[in-house]
C-alpha cells in the first residue's frame, strides 16, 4: 500500500501498474498535471481502458455511498456452538 500513495511514480512498481494508478487519478479527478491520460493510452487497449475506467468509477461510487450512508448499525452477534463429540 505504501507504494501507491501520492509518490507512486517513483515507486518500484511495474510501468503498467503505474499507468493504471495514473488513470485512476484521472477518473477520480485527482490528476493534477494531465500525465495520466498519456501514460494509459500507451499501455492499455481500448477494451482494457474501458474496464479499468468502469472499475475505478464503481469503486469510487461505492466509497462515496459508504460515506454518505454512514457505518452499519450494530447488529447482534449470534453464536452457534459446534457439535461436541
């Protein structure tokens, strides 16, 4: 996880992974220098780019929904004993 923080470009990750992270920044609006689009087009096919874009967008949507809905309420714990021999 430390390798994909804001300094991922200098991390010891494969170029393809760095391109995917850069594209995720583009999709979520965190691409500050515009380098994400050029990195990803050289590395991924159109179909792969579509799948990557959808995956990032759905993950971001679920993240925003989880924040908006708040934590799950405390649910009672049910304990079922294992049968004895």
